């Protein structure tokens, strides 16, 4: 076994575990560790993850809150300073884009968000502000790889941030919920990868999920119906927040590319088109 896998397996009391590399993370490496008594996932975050905005301490705090509500994997061991996290393996069906387009799944995702947003967010962590994050990425790009597009996006972002009032409340939010981060266990949906989680605007949490999956008006209605309550306040914030999230996403991709992280060129082009329209 490769370090740090062997050392952590021994620390966890595992004997000759089967080690399987897992795919999916752009800035992390993950392995599934199995022996006769335990089935775990070890994730090692690289320096790129921190530079891209991931917060290991906030992630751990959020994981503990969400796992207690049956929304996330149970934490077994965490060393945030070293970028190491071990959780229980979650078996089930990893969602696809096609799954997320179905009305039944959208309703389930809405109900999942309702459970998460009902939880008190962890204390002593700053709220995650998509506008601030987007501005940070664009600022890095202006310094390192300035273009006319970056200057235009900075101007448009400032206008939208100024016109968007603060959220009425802060809630526990995932901020990165897309199909590759959700396992359908049959009786429950379990979300993975909480690196960008923390206190936040519930409408922003929805905006990320909506933009990742290019959801249309009817699909947005379906996910909000699953959420319950009066959707008008969320809907009023979704249009500016979806634009802001697209800006954040494009900025993240561009900064990641400067660090050697590969991304989908087709998605980048679609984001540029949406942001320019």
C-alpha cells in the first residue's frame, strides 16, 4: 500500500485491508479500505484544494452535524491540518445527471435540503458567501492571467452583489451538491464531499445544485416542492445567485487550470456563454 494509506490503515487497526483507488475528486485522492471488520474511505486533500477554497475544519464540523442527521457519512478519523479524512463507506447508487432530471428524485433532493437547512450551522465559522468567493477567484485571475472577460465579469459581479440583499437567515449548507456527490442508499440520500460546506444562504445551496444540472423552471419547481413551505423568497434570490454561482464556477475552473487541475472545456464554454448573455 502507498503512504499515507498503509500508515493510516495500521492506525485504524485494519489487518491487510483491500485497497481500491476511487475516482471523482479533481483536487483530492481517495481510497476505499476494506477488511473483515471495517469498510472505510480515506481521502487525502492536496494543496490545490485549500488554495481553491476548501476548508477542512469547517468540513469536519459540518460532517459531524450532517452525519448525526443521517445526511452524510460517519466520520472515523480526521486530521484537517494534514488534509486527511476517513469516513464510513456508503454503499448504494451514485446518482447520474439523468437521475437528477427526474421529478421524483428532484422532490427527494428538495426534502434532503430541507433537512439540512433545518440544522443549526456550526459556530465560529464565517458564512460562505458565493459572491465573495467568486470575487476572490476573479481577483486571483486578474493578477495571474488577466483578460477582457475577467474584467467584464468583475464588473457584472459587483453590480449583482450590490443589488442582492443579505439572506434572511443562515443555515447549514453543502454548497457543492451535484450528482457525483450523492449516493442513493434506497432509504436515504447521503451526500459526500463537504469541503465547501458551512453556514450559508439556503438559496445559494439550491443555486449550486440548479446550475450544476442546468435545471429548467419546471424542475426548479419540483425541487422546491420537495423542500416545502412558501418558495417565493427562495425564487426571488435564485436568479442573481445562479449567475453568481456560474461566475464562481468559471473562476474556480480557471484558477484550478492554473494549478494543473483538468476541467471540462465544453462546460467552460457554456458557462462563458451564460455569463455573457
